[in-house]
């Protein structure tokens, strides 16, 4: 497949405004992982500060943001593996999110199943794990939407399950054009909800998450089951839901 070719000028002329919430999942232990290493909250705060000071510096535009928003942009270290809109190596960060919690959950379900598929000697966890879904407010005048024309005519390139070359090249050109956000169709969500690639902290309208949900997620050989108490939700993703990706097809 030949890669779609876009110039910075062409991308700029197709830019549009975007505003709204974006959802992302993190393991709930992100808040207490260091607590078991200390004797109290004061010591934990000191340990967290020591760890923070040892991390790569954030870009200036990320100053003052909650760490849940800023962490993906710590690009002082080498990014070990490429993702859809970010090449491997010493590359700039991307904050991946989705317009709906269901889509964000489908994404994390896929990648958790992929981890075990590529680590066949690793046993599945016996119990469900706690995850936090959080939303952030986005607002930018410099976004592109790959689900709309003229970009949707190259939908096959943007939604390739394994080959990210077209998306990575597009993201690099988008950065050079001063764009801040890419909206695209989730490849992992069976309902094909909208996903978001935030290219810079300037796209965040607020410095901290605006909403949170607590989920219990169980991962097993047949798929992923997820339960949220408030709002009350139950979702399940079967392994077959992700069969379009050859890494899980078998």
C-alpha cells in the first residue's frame, strides 16, 4: 500500500476546531504503588517528589498540568516501540484517548490481551484489577479529522491493524504544520468509536481531569469483562472481537 502524501500546507488548510471531553484508562494502583514502600503519607510525598525529579523534563507547555495529562509527553527518554501516531526512538509524546469510555475500554482490552498473546508463558491474573477511567477537556483550533473528507478517502491506511507507517508520517507532518490533535476511528473498538491523538499539551482546556469512573476489569483467555459501579455499566469484549489483528486472530 502506498502511503498517503500530505504537505504541512494541505493539512493546515483542512484544520478545524475541536472541543469536548476525552477518556483514558489507567490502572488504579497509580495512586498507591509507592505507599507500601513507606511508613506514612509524608514519606510517600517525599518519595513521589524524588521520583518526579528523576524523570525526564516535560515540555514547557505542560507545566502545571496534572501528571495524568502530562506523563505521555515526557519524551526525554527513548520511546521503546512505535504506536499508531508515534515512531519508536527519541520522539515527541502523544496522549491517546477516546471520545467515549467504551471506546477507551476497548483499546485497553485489546492491548492487555495482546500482552498475554505475546507472552504465552505469563498466566492470566486470577482476579479482576481496579482501573480508573478519567476524562479531560480538550479545546483547540488546530485539529484534523481522519473520519471526514478529504482524509476518509484513505481510511484503509489510517486503520491498518499493525502497519502504522501512514499514521506516523501524518503525525509528523501535522506537528510541522502546528496541528495539535488528530481525531480518528478506533481500530480496536468493535463499535468503531472515535479516538483522539493529542499531540501537544496546548490542546488541554483544563489542567486536571474533570471526571473519573472506577472499573473492575478481568482478563482471561476468552476475553475481557469490565464492571463499573457508578454509573452502573457492564461491558465484555471477546477475543474474537479483535480478530482483525493477526496477532490475536489465532
